[in-house]
C-alpha cells in the first residue's frame, strides 16, 4: 500500500517534523555527551587500578591491572576465580570510623562476585550458587555499603577485595568503580539504575507492544512491512528480556545464543523494514540484511563453540558495518532523487542515524575502551527513540488507508452535494420555466378569452354606438354593456379556486345565465348533485366548460323553442356525466344553420380539450347533450384537438 | 320581495364609495323608495372613519377598494361601533375569495355593482329582512372553512370559527350545488325565509370571531 500523500497545503507552512525531531536528537546527543563525560564524583574516588591475583593458581604472581579488566581478553586461567585487591585511595580519609558512612559503587562487575572488607564478606551476588546456574550480575549496578564497625581506625589500613567468577563470552571482569561517601554514590547508583535497568525495562515493554501491534496490523492489512517490523521488534524484545534477568532460566549456552541471535535478527529485519518503508529495493541492502539473518545463527554457534570473544566482536562489527553501509547507500541513492522521500521516511532516517550513532558510541566506549562513561549505554535511548518513531510512522501508515477512505468520502460527499445543488438548481430552473410557461399559457388564454369574449362584445357595442349615433337605443347599449360585464364576470369566475367541483362550477354558471333564461321564459330544472372532483377542470377547463354551456344555452334560447331546460349530473366508477336536455324542437340536422353547425363544432373541440366525450341525443321531445368526463385524467390537452365523434 | 318583517319603516343608508357614478346610481335607485334615505356618503377611508360610525344609518354600503384604505378595515370598525347595522359590500365582481375575507371582517352581505335599481333595492330589502345573498362558490368556500370546526373550537376558542349545524350544512351544500333558495326550501321542506335566515346566520358565524375580538378590544379601551 503506497503511503497516502498528505492533503495539499496541509504541511505547506509548517516546519517539517523531521527537522525539529532532528534538532531535538542533536540536543539529546549533546546532553548525553555532557552526562557521559568521565568526571570525578564529589566525595568519592574512582578506582581505575587493582591488584589482581588468581586464588586457584597461587603460583601466578599478583599483577597490577587497569580497569576495566575484562577476563575474555586474558588467558584461559583468568576465566575462573579472580581476586582484585583495591588500594585505599589517599584522598579518602575519615576521623571516626563509627561516624563514617562509606560505600562502593560497582557499575559493572561479574558475572558472580563478592566483596570483602578487612577479611569480612560484606556483599555477594551468585557467589555460592551452583556452578551450572547462569548468574549474570554484570547487567546491574551495585551499591555496597561499608559497615562502619569493620573499618580500621586508619583508613590506609583497610583491605578491600572484590572477588569475581568470570564467564567466557560474557565480558566478565571488573570495571572502574567508585569508593566514597554513601550519599554521593547513592545518587550515582540511582542514575545508573535508570540507565541500565529501568531504561531497559521501558524498551522491553515498548518493543513488545510494538511487536504485537505490528503483528496484528500485518494480520489485518496483510502488508509485509508490518511483518518485518513485528519480527524485528519481537527479536529485540527477546534480547531485552534476557538483558534484565539476573538469573535467566536458561543455561549460559542457550542464553548467549538466544541473546545474540535475537540482536542479530533485530538488526537484519530492521534493515529490511527500513528498505521496505522507503521503497528501496536494493540488492546490496537486502543481501546484507539476509546475510546477517542467515549467517548469524551459524556464526554465533561457532562463537559459542570456540568460546572466543573476538569472534563475537567481529560479528558485532559486521552488524555495525552492515547497518551503516545500508543506511549510507540508501541515503546516497535517495539523495540523487528529487523528492524521493516523504516527511515520514526522512524522519525515520534521521532517527535511525541517531540510533546508529548511539550504537557506534557504545561500541567504541564499551568494546574498544574509548574515553567516556561506559556505564551509561546510549543505545538504550537510541533504540527507544527509534521504537517510538517507528510506532508513530507505522500508526500513520496504518491509519493512512482510513484517512484516505475518509478523504474520498468527503470528496464524494462534496461531489454529491455539488451535483445535488446543480440538480436542485436545474430543477428550480425547470420549475421556474414551467411556472413561467404556465403563466404565459394562462396569460395567452386570458388574452384570447378577453379578445373573443369581452373584446368582441365591446367592439360590437362601440360599432353600434358609432353607427346609430342619432337613433341610439339606450336599452340596447345597456344590454350589450351588461352582457360584456357578464362576460368579464364569467372569465373571473373561471379563475376562482373551484378545485374541479363540477356542481359548484355549474352553480356559478347558473348565477350568470339564469336571468337571461328567465327573461326568455325558459324554466330551469336543476338536478345537479355532488360528483367526484375532475382534474381537467382547472381555470382553463372551467372556461372551456363555461363556453360549452354558453353555446348550449344560446342554442336553446335562439333555436330550440324550448320552455324548459334540465341540467343533470351523475357519476359511475369511471366517469362523471353532465347532461343538458331541452323540450324544444330537437335536432334537425339537414336544416341546421351553418352558424349552429359552427357552434357544435366549437362545442366538440372544447369538450375534446377537457378530455370529455360528447354525445348528442334526441330527448323526445327536444335535444340532449351529454358530456362524459373521465374521473382519472388520462388525457393530454394537446390531444384535445381531436374532434370526438358525434352520434 | 316585500319589505316588512320587522324592518324599520324608514331605512337609513350610508354609502362609502369613491366612484361618484355609483353615488348617482344609489341616489337614483333610492327614488324607488321615498321612505328610505341616504343619510351619508364618504368618498375616502379617512372621511368614513370619522363620519360613518357617528351616523344613524341602518345599512352601510361599503366599497372594498377605497383610495386611501382597505374596505375590510372599515368593516371591522363599523362592526365594532355599529354592531346592529347591516354592512353590505359593494363590489364589481363576485370575487368570492375576497368576499370571504370581507365577511370575516363583519360584512353581512354583498351587492354587485352593475345591478339595476330594482336589484339594489331588493338586495337591501333582503338583508334587512334577515336574508343574505350567497353564490355557490361562496357557499363552497364557507363549507370548507366552517365544516368540522368543533374540535378546533374546543382547542382554541379565540381563533376557530363556530361549527355549522346540520341544517346549515345541508343548506350550504345545496347552495354550492347551484340550487336557489326556493329549490332548497322545497327540497328541505322548509320556508324560503328560513333558508335566508340560515344563510344570514352563516355570515354571522363567520364574522363572530371578528366581532368577539372587536368587542373585547373595545372593552379593553373602555369604549363599551
């Protein structure tokens, strides 16, 4: 899985994290250097020499040795029991032994030892344990109090002996130690405890946690990177667990093998991890890593077999060289590529360089006796920093997919919202244009109605007034204007919210037409009842219906010679029926006047626009017209131009 | 229609109308009834606001489209100050949607402008005799507005219109179907005058909310 690119602009104005972490680590190196300067303690004296003798080989004369005195560097006879006699430092004196609280601080001694003051044993670690037991006292610092009652009145008369039982390959022996006032040495002992013991425990816990976490991530994400880290971290955990055990439950052989192999694999898998993290598929780096992983077990077995510490020293050097070479090659290769590394990768390189520096420093000081406080191992801190960094980077990596999904989701949501807005806008536009179209349509209809109805009525009136200026009949003018007003009222009636209620529409029409019928001596028989609402009777539909009814009633008044007109409504499941019958002369088709024919044609056309079927029938006597309106509208107004058949 | 049944022998009419031709028309129509008198006329809202409430008129003819105010506000004012007077809306069209609003403001009927002298006199006689004009569409709107108001009335006495009686509902339904008063009377087996009374009651029911509000406001101001 490629690392997710950071969102654009996110890091643009920030100081890159590797920069301030790098500065922090430089500060830490300086602080470590300051702390690890070989400096004398106040009220204490560092003893760097001792007179060593071999109690099991009395023929060997005692010899003055400088500390650290490492038994692996000595002939075979020294790997047994060594007695170090320490000279009382001239600088350390006291007046009253009973009031004096003195102590020895042994930063590193072992693998088994005991301390004797003036012939009395005052401290021991593993001294009397069975030989097959694996005691490793050298991992821990010891503060040994000198009992006041055993001190001589004259300080120079005190005899201090530290007896050590060594273990080959374990760098046993005696390191420089301090003698002085208990208070000062106690503080120094606390510092060493933190560095050597608590620091190791912290690393162990962190490393174990990281190993398990990486293992879990590998199982979840199935990414090789996490497996490499898991193996490296767990191997490191094994090494650290063995480094904080005074008495591991393993024989020394197994302990040595496991401890060193764990470290070897840690280095090997760590190199593979770094190469994988930086997407650096280089044969040399992979070769070196697999060389350490593959050859390590054999080399260590051989070392164990020969009991030659130099072999391990070579192996430790090989590991350092492999690590340094890999990192160097990686850096050189990536340096040639512009933007080859992202921020996290640079961060890992920076911290790894720091860790390597701490390792090299420890190698120089501890193995090759370079100047420095060998009791303070920098590697602990270096490894801890690397572990934390890697944890952070891996967490970043593991959450990258989640963040990517989140980002994609956001982007998708954004696109959706945009599309939705566009759709809504398009819909609004469509609705607005639809509304505009409806308004336009309604305006055209009103104009047409006003033109055909009110307009023509007014023109007729005007023409009459003009043509009959001198013989103007006020009654005719009044009638025509009244007619025009009625026309206008009819049009306005059609705009009232009638909601397709046929009965109310007919009732409204009746209001307008009845005075004219009464004047013509025609009786109206009203048989209207409630029927289902008709969707086709919107404002335009109402006007069509009004016009149809006007046409019918005009025919009745002008041509039918009727005395009575009946208006009736009824309905069935599918249709609403409107019937108008009169008792007039009935239809005489062959003799029907052209004007009436035109009127019937208009009637059919308007009924068609209402989606209604129209039927003319003989009412015996008189004529009947029936409109059948579908209750559920399946008709489009455009199709209304089709003229229904006339029966 | 005969003018009797408790009508005052001399009906006093007040016209609120800015169109002078309408004033002339009313004056001309009143010539048919010498015992009726036009006791006042206001051409503006501001004039009517001061003069009309102090008039002794029995019938007010109110134009809804006054040049400086709303006819509905005038109706409210008159329903407060002249609760016993008949308030007839004078309108060119039977614009029912607006008429409902006018009725809610306290009008008790309407007269269409453009009617002839006899029709005007008949409309005034009808309203004074306890009747009221109503169109099918108006009936439909009233039905919609007043139907099933009882639950709402319980919930909120101040805002809900009163519920219709069964007979009133029947009358309204028939009016909405286009039947005239005579046909309704025949169908329901009641007198024509009773039909008119029902319709008048409907108007009063529609305006009752306004009247209650007006009376309350008047009491608050110490006018009543």
